[in-house]
């Protein structure tokens, strides 16, 4: 079965076509500037390692989807003979709230439920829904599956996901911790169990998805029991431009004492803070590392704050699970920044985490634990698109 994976943004659309017989990516690409002058499609035929850029107006996501289909079936740059070879489409959806504890086949009822979730993710869910509708129009007979960033975290117990607000805030407005990056955490937790040769049901794992957006998750017996992101992706550890956790009274202080509007504070917390705001240099950890090596103290402080908070979460989740078998690093920073992994692991020796500096410099899926370490430390490249395709295949085949 060939599955098309779609990740629709407000003015962009990422895609991959995956042959599930060998879990091989056949083609991938990106539609940019949808509805904006200068729209284009960047398409890669993976087998031939050929990249093609097509500049063509795309007034909406329907045009973008049609361009994707045309590119996939093109005689020169394509990988299929016709759209009929696409067995199903898997859609990334950011927020499923409490409506969805697992991926699901998309029906009219599901679409209505997605609309209900929009207030919880006003920037993300609308383009996800637009992408689904565009695919349904062009491929009306192809099965569609929704895979939710929040679904993996729906196994958290109330003591972990509730906030100590009046209970009515949860009961009436759904204010609670939801967590994000769930598809990534689910994928690497499963891969960690395979790597260690043990059933996921027997393992206590802390997965660290570290990038411009970062989250830490406690996975006990294959199920999420706690995670660092909350009601929105703003909570948790400091990120590229996001604050992470802080005293909520800072918000009211800035509004009441500094005359900032709620919108101004929201923009500051999401787009002007994090390691970028602390360092004054960049949200890119590579730039921060370079600046720190040149003696920039604020860049070093930003790196120190990040590693400190991630380390705290790992320790906290080990305590929450009553033990830990493995720590997994993934995503852009987690997979590629050896110095940051070393900084995070440093100080966790007391609980059995110890890494080997030589192994830590290796790439790919690797065990970077020092010999004799009681807790395994793994680096596992995430593959959210493949996880979406796996869930899509499972549901379409009814397994």
C-alpha cells in the first residue's frame, strides 16, 4: 500500500509518499506560499535523488494538493503512474483535545469534532482541516485518516493532566494539559523498545523531543503518563522563541503594570522569548553554541537554562514512574547536538545515566550509554511521517 502523508499549514503543505511494503519514502516535498504571490512546489524523487522546483500560482490548498498529485504521477519526476496507486491519505492534525485518544478514520462526524477543537489550536487546526477537505474533494474515494499530536498523551491520569484551577474550568472549557509532539514521542518510544529487545509494556522511558519546539514525555509501559507541554505548546522547557513554564502572574503583571495588551504578551511569550530572548542572538542552537564559544555569556546562559530544565524534567519523570530504564533523545537538537546531550546527561549519574563521549559523537540510531550504565541513553531519529503512515495503514486495513 502506498500512503500519502499530508501536513498542512496556513500557507504551506508538506507531503511524503511512502510505500508501506518496505516503509520506503518514494517522494517528498513542500508547497510554499499557498494563496500568496510566488507560490511554488519543491518536489524530490527520493529514489533518483532528484529535486524539482515548480513555480505556479496556488490560490488555495486544493490547488496545492492537485499540484502534489500531478508531480507524483508526472512521467519525468513522478513515482507513480496515476492517483489510483495511492491507497490512503494520512493527515497530521495538531489538536484532538479529549475527542480523540487515537488516530481515526475521517468521517463527517470526525470533521465536526475537529471544528470543535479549533479554539484550542486556532493557528494549527484550521489549516489541517482545510488540507483534509482539499484531499477529500480531489480524492473522494480514497480513505483518509487523522493522526493527532495530542492523542498519545490521552493516557495521562487526571493527577497529571489537571490544573489546580476551579474544576469548572476543566469541566466547561476543557482547560487541562494536552501535550504535543505525541506522534514523535510514540514513534521513538516504540523504536527504543525494539532497539532494547524488550516489550514496551516492561519499560519506563523518558523521551526528549528537542528542537525549536521541545517537549519531554514519561512513557511507562508504552503509554504516556506525563508530558511537559500543556494546554498549549508554550508550556514546558524553554524553546527557540517560547518561554516554557513560568509563573503565570508574570502575564498579569505585564498587562497591569506595563500596559501591555493580552495579544502583546502572547506574542512576546511565543515569538520573542526562549533561548532567542535570553541570548539576544538566535533561536538556532547552532548559532548559540558558536556565540558561547566566542565568549557570549548570554548565549551560554540560554544553553545552560535549556539543559538544566530538560535535566530536571528527566529526573521528575523518573520519580513519577518510580524508576527509569532509558532516556531517548530525538528531533533536531536531540539527534544532532552532542554537546547538549552531554550537558543534559551531566548530573544524572546518581540515577544511573552516564554517556560515553566517543559514542555520543556518532550519528543515527545509537546507544550512547557508557559501559555499565544502569540506564540506557539512546539517540533515535524521529520519523513522524512514517508513524502517521503506520497508523493510517493499521486503520485502513482494520487491524
